[in-house]
C-alpha cells in the first residue's frame, strides 16, 4: 500500500517470469504464472472478486476463504 511520504522508501518486489499475453491469457487466475503463492487451483479456476467490507481481492490464497 502506498505511503504518502516521499522520503520513505519501501522494499521493491521484482516479479519473475513474463507478463502474460492479452491475446492468449493463461487459464484460471491471470496472475498465477508469476505468483510465488499460486496453488494448483489457481491455474484451473479464475478467482471471484470478493469484498470484506473495506477491501476487494480476487485471489484463492489471500481472499476471504484463502489459506494465508
């Protein structure tokens, strides 16, 4: 989450792999080929966008029913 302090620098996360093709996206979650937390389910089933009252997430791992 961004912090409104330009002097504060956070750690950068560099993702591995290539950005998927918009013409031929991967099955399931479009981010699963580059996600370090991806499960087998992520490559088969697209996650639904779910809200907890304040935030929304479309993720099998970190969503409301996720394991993390």
